[in-house]
C-alpha cells in the first residue's frame, strides 16, 4: 500500500507556496487601484489555508523518505493539482473563467505550453497578466529541476543518461540535489534578468518587459497581448529569438560556463545538433518564403528565425501568421514541433538527445548487418549507452506517438477538423502551444474548442511535460499493488 501522507505533506507546502506567490499580483492590482486585487486576495487565502491544512494533516510522516512509487505520485500529483489552485484568481476575478477554461489556461502556463483560451488579453488587469507569466516562470524552473534531479532517478525515457553524461562532466561542481537546484536556479534568474533588461533596452514597456522576461526564458509563450510579439519592435523580436534559443539549451552547460568552463557549452553534441537542426530548418523556411514570392529582406529573415525559434523551443510566441506561408512551411513547422530543444532545458517535446540515441541505435544495427562479428556500443557525450537506456528511449517514442495518435483521434471525434486535431494534439503533447490552421494556428486561440476537447488537450499537456512514462505508470494495476 502506498503511503500518501509523505506525498500530501510536500504537496501541501507547495500549494501554500503557490498561494504566497499570489501576493505579488495582488499588490500590483492594489497599487493600480484595480478591484481585481480582491480576487487575488481571496484566492491566496484559500490556497494557503488548504495547503497548510493538508501539510498539517500529513505532518506525522513528514520525515519519511519517499519511495520510488511515492516519487512518481508526487511528480504527477503536484503537476495535476497545481493548475486548479493557480486558476482561482482568474475564476474569482477578471476574466471570470469557468473551471475548465481556468484549468486549461494554467495547465498551459505551468507546463510552459503557451496555449490560451483568453480573448482580450489587452483589456485584462495587470495582476492577471503577470500571474499567468509568473506561473509559467515557476513551471519553467520546475521543469529543469524535474529533468535534472527526479527523472534520472526514476529512469524515465532515457533521462538516466543525464545522470551519467551531464553529472559526470560536472564532476564536483554539483554533487547533490540541493546544489544542483541552487546552481541551475541562479542561472535561470540571471538569464531572466538579462532578458528583461534587454527588452527594456529595446524599448519594450516596463511591465511587458518583466512579464515577457518570465515567459521567454521559461519558453512558455504566455504573452500580454492578443497580437503576441507582433506589436513590438524588430529589436525586441531579435532579442526574444536569442533568449528562446538559450532557454532551450541544457542549463547544466550554462552552470559550467559560469564556473569557468566555456568549452562545455560549445562542445556539447546535443547543443550543436540542436543549433544545426534549427539553422537547416530556417534555411528551408526561408526558401519556402521566397517560393511564396516574399521579397528577401532583413524583415523576412527575422520573421523566419523568430517563428522557427518559437516553435522548435516550444515557446509559442507569434510575430506573424506563419500558417499563411504555404504547405511546405507548415510541414517544416510540424517537424520542428516534433524535435524540440535539449534535455535539461525548459522546452518540452521528445528532445534532441533522444533522437541522437535512436540514430546511434540505428547506426549500430546497420553495422551489424554487414559486419555481424563487430561489437558496437553506442555512446552519448562520451558515455556508453546501455541496453536499458535504449529500451527506455524506444518505449518513450512508442508511447509518445501512440498518445499523439489517440489524442488526434479524440479531437477529431470532438468535431475538430483533421489539421486542427493533429496539430493541436502535437502542440499540446510537445508543449509548443499554437498548432496549425485557422483555429489553433498562431493567429487563433483554443477558446472555440468544446470543453471536452480542452480537457483532452490539458491531459496531453500534462502527459507531455511529465515525459509520458511518469503519467502512464499511474494507470497500471501493478503500481498500486503491494
């Protein structure tokens, strides 16, 4: 029998902390004399009371060491519960969302997906806008720590390679989970501050710079305006492109860079592969734009680099409606959606390293065909890849594409057109945000979807963020036995 109290104790404290964070948007609205401050005050009190009550009720087992199954339950449970509490302010105040819409909006924020059901962002109180970006930022650091600390221990989808490849390279720099969190958290804060200051330098209004600084580094895509980045200057879009790409790179390499090992960042095969894929796809998109009779200019290049960075890093910002660039461009964007960023970053999706491992396995099989006596051991970042890791990666991809197919079928059955269903399922599962087509594309929102479709997309966002296996293990009978 799984002991729920140690898990409940931690989740209670996390909910209490979430309620405490609501004080910031409360003060913002209060400073502007906005009556919406009342909604944040009530939501903060409710969250803190429920969180404290849960922690106190489970405090008897607070010193119990979590088992492997409790680790799975804590991971999935906290990510599934948080959106319900984070959405309270927008249910009690502007824009007065229903529970389904609020849960979808903050599942999107927490998983750094960037999908939205809100139309009229320009009219929302600043507290509500800031809260969406703050939850996205918290989700971003949570994603990194999940990938760097917990998933390698749980042996999820090949993530154990992070423990061997990244941690061995780091050596004594980060020997424990606490120092990992401190080091990576510091880099995360510094990048956020740098992004915010760069936005201010480029002329973005102060409030927008802070909010978008949170959302950009987290590769979350939560914007303050219905037109997303289309309302901002070219300089702002160039800055966003750079920081979206940085947010999709391995943060452990940034730690090494900061500690005086600059070569670590540039010698990482995953980062090199990610940037190579980005540039190759950008060249393809540029060709597509030229074939569509778009004149070659600095503006065209900027649109291509920004839009592709937004998709491949799973950020989801929009500066132009790239769904109008033609079928070839849409195909490239869909491929970018399936690749995504590096492990140990804020981006979602399958990640580049899994494709590298899979290609290594394919290369080994080809070699065995023409040289049966050859012993070939695939390696990643100089570390030998075991059969256990390879099996985990293959299982991840099988479940990933099975989930994608079932999600698309479910959305079609809920009366979405095939393009919207397939791209919406993919954009949710990979935590990209915008899909393709007129409904879910960069110029649209998820607001027109029926409630059932929003729940399907919410489930896909959570499953994708939890690296598939962490969520599905809870649906097995064996997990709950014993």
